[in-house]
């Protein structure tokens, strides 16, 4: 009997390991394909100008005013951190620990940005670990709050993108797209809208019944969250996305591309959604950039520069706060 149980346990362990390996192989394969598409686009543009890829990329970099670019990117990175930390602090206070202060969470959120280079989910997991160690918040309940924040991030991107489509619909119809972008976007917006009442029905009922699948701790914050919680979190996070639209528009102009604010408002949220896919180097964003801006063959290079700098700047902020994070993490319960 024991041998049978051990055999099943070993089989499950081996199966899980194989699942992880297959997942990594698939994601790396997709990422490599994304980079291949980007390189092919650059190569075709370089050949059309009868120059090498190296000369093409060098000329692209040479025409940029990097001082102005840094003056745009550095303040925005700091602004993003401050706003994002505030939204996370509010959610944790509401659903997990009312005693948490903004000053306490700031070093932890900053340090989590270092881990976000690997994955945003890993960064959120680090915050959950902090809440468990410092405030004795059960891990699943802390993770539930991270899920609420994740839902708000997704819907914020969808809302702003839908506004771009709504107010500039005629402009978008006249544009020459290589794929049915309008139909795809409207379908996504429709499905997301239909889910909202279903979401509140499920978790309001789970709160009243206190039993069943959705009564599990992993859904704790989802059961507590009211409509006004979501609306406030969307409001708290909005400055970051509006700022990103402005920053990316200004940065593109420094690289020689003039993009209407409306077009950036519609597509940047979708690009951020693609960047959140579990692909190495956030490769999904590369493809969306190329689809959204086919007239700019260098846009994939621009995407890599912007994303790499933003992640590096976030990591630098995290390193600056690391001593304070260690002090906060091991200070003991309040």
C-alpha cells in the first residue's frame, strides 16, 4: 500500500516537473519567435535602404536626444512608483491590515520591483510574504488582495483603450490596419463588460452564504470588495496610465515618430496587457507594437529600450530601498 502511494507521489512530482519544463519550452519558443519577427522587420527595412542591420540600428540611436529622453523617463519612473505604491497600500489597508502605513509598505513595494523584472506576479508574491511575516496575514488572503489589484490593472487598461476607440472611432476606421483591430477590440470590451455583473453576483453570494468554492481564503478580498473599492482603485491607478500615454508619445517624438495621443491612448494599454503575458523579456509587447505601428519598422527597438529602462529604473529604486525593506521585514510584529 505504501509503495503504491509512493509511486503515485513520485508520478505526480515527475508530471509536475515535466509540465514546468514544457511550459518553459513553449514560452521561450514563443519569445524567440517574437524576436525573430522583430528582427525580420528590421532586416527588411535595412535592406530597402541598402544598408546593414548594424548601420540601421546605429543611425536610429544617433538621432535621439538622450538627455531629453532621460528627463522624461526618470521622473515618470519615480512618479509611477509613488502612485502604484499608494494604490497597493489602500487595498491592503481595506482588506488585510488597517494598521499598515504608507511609510511601512513603500520599501517593500520598492524591493518587490526588483523581483518584477522576472515577473510582476513574483513581485506581488513578495508583498504577500511580507504581510505574512510582519502582520500575520494568511498567505492566501494576502494573495487575494493582489488578485484584486490585478483585476483593477486589467480593467484600467481596457477602460482607457475603449475610450480611445469611442472618441476617435472615425479616425480609426480611416486608418489602414493589417488586421481587424476594431472588431477584435470591441469583442474584448464586450466580454469584459459582461463579466462585471457576473463577478459581483458570484462574490456577493459567496459573502452571504459563507460556504462553497468561493468561500476559500484565496477569494477573501474578492468577497470583501465592493463596487466603490474597485472604482477608487481605478481612480488611484489612473494617473500612471495617463502619464504613460504622455511619456510614450513624447519619447516616440524624440525617436522621430509623431503618434497622435488618441492612437497611443488606445494601443498602449493593449501593449501593456501583452507585456504582462508570461513570456521571457515581455516579448509579447514586441509583436503588439509592430501590429499597432506597422509604419515604424524601428518600433520594436524602441519598445525594448523603453521597457528595459523602465524595469532597470524600477530595480534601481528597489535597491535604494532595500536596507529599509530588510529592516521593515525583520522588525517583528507591530
